[in-house]
């Protein structure tokens, strides 16, 4: 390669990495609380003929007909669904059942004597300990009312008002294995989701129990037992921003994470809330998740005002119907997202450039399509997973 060509490439790279902000985006601020009873998983638990069913659809008659469609589908992890595989679905079901076993340990008695500790020291220790245990990122925010659901929507707490009980919220993410995610919407994605919900749940339960042992009230918020809306907490704890697909987009893994939260009165030091205009600009230009969503549930175009937030509002009815048809939690949007590429030197260099330069954001999208495909195919099952059985 001639010296002139090398110089040209270096000049091109320097030009692309110039700090050009590009489009500005207003930070999205919640103006009202979300009712967990409206979540699809809460509506799935409503039994026809029950008092809860009658009460909910009396308040929301417009949802009963559309909800009947997902109830008529085979269901998550059920025979007859498009991706049914008896071994993979049994493994995922067992893992979710194990997460359910953690629910009894999300809160508990607080030690009678309180250990006084400096907020900076405790925050540093918790962050280092959780990262050492396998968390990918950890952040802290003051707990705001808008972080919490207005009412519980699941289990024995259904319909109870949620009162913010603590001062601080610590959010953590764990990484989903990219090889498993790339098999979405097949069985490996739901196996990986369940595994990371369990891993994040175990970390949160451990941290909450540790804080209670020091005399500080603390509660873990894990899959199936939340008081808080985890992506909002994680965003305000500085771990990322909410992207087009409605998920937390982290700087190094994009949406390829699962989240858990610990709320507590123990003294902690807050992180700077996220407002990643470069990521929002990238999502505005990319729309790869929109093009690849099998349910056509991810909107194109601009962010809209939804639920008191400036956000891209997914069609949760269409998304959840597809889940119940395919039998998994899909994850196709995660699999194709350019931000979800490996956390390595090359991709991190590109991510850094995307964060700095609108020119690189604009040019990197067709380049990503060229390398990975605009509509990449799901990878075949790994060798250790036998062909579908028990259909």
C-alpha cells in the first residue's frame, strides 16, 4: 500500500471522527407513572371469568378483543408454537421457575444495628463487587416517583398502589450471549433471556441482602417482581438511553443486556443521568430493528409523546401476539441492532466515533448493512442442540 493511500485513509478516518454533533434531541422526562396492570404480562395472567378480568376490561374494553388474540395463540414456551422445541423450552421454563424461587428473597428483615459508611465508599464497593460477580455495568440514581409503577399488576399484590419506599436505586446490567441472541427468534433466545434474568436477579438479591445485613432497608427488583420500571431507572443511573425498539441501549452492548434494580436507603453517590443524543440520532437514521421486526411492532420515523415520554412507542399488542405464536420472547430486534455487536476493540472504536461524529453515524449504517446484511438471517442451532423434537 502506497504512502499516499495510507495518508488518504488516515485523513478520511480523521474527517469521520471529527466532533460533529448533528441533530439535537430533547431529553425525555416522565410526566406520569406507568400502571403495571397495563403491561402485557399482567394482562396475560387475567383469567377469564375472574373478578380481576371483569374489572380490568370494564376499565379498558378496547383491549379485550386484541388480548383475545394472544390468548388464542399457543403461548410462550408451549407446544404448537412455531419455534417449539421440547428440550430448549423445558430448559427456559426451568430457569424462569428458578427466578420465581428468588421472589421470596427480594426483601426481608433488616439487621437491628446499622453500619455507618461513607456514600462514596459504599457505592464504589457495590459497583466493584457487582462487576466482579459478573455485572456488565452498574449505576446509581435517586429514586423518583416516576421510576415506580403506580399500581402492581401481578401476583398477590395485584391492584395495590406502589409507594416509593426508598431513597436510592442502583441499576445493574448483565450481558446476553451474542451467539444465542443471533439465533432469535428461535429457542436459544428465550433460553438466554431466562439465564440472564436469573443471573441479574441473583446479583440484585445478593446486594439487597448484603445491605439489609448492614442495617439498611433494601429491596431487589427482578423479573416477575418489580416495583420499578427498570429501563427508566437504568437510564437515570447513567447506563444508557431508550432506543427505537423501546429497550435500554447501553454504550457498549446496545440492547443486548438484561436489567435488575436494588432500591435502598443506604447512602449512595448518584451517577450522571444518560442523555445520549448520538445514540438517538443513530436510531433515528438506522431503523434496522423496524425493518426486521417479524411483528411489525417497531415504529419508523420520529419519536412521539407516549406515556408522558418522548419515545418511540412500540405496538406491544402486536409484539406480544408474535411471542405467543412463536413461543419465545423473539429478540429479533436485539439480534440485528448494530449497537449489539461484540464488545471488542474494533467495534468500540466505531462506537466511539459514532458518539463523536454525525458523519460517521450516517456512513456507518450502510457499511453495517454491507458487512452484516440489512436483513441478516438467524443463525442455525448450535451443534449441542439437537433438531426439534416433541412437536
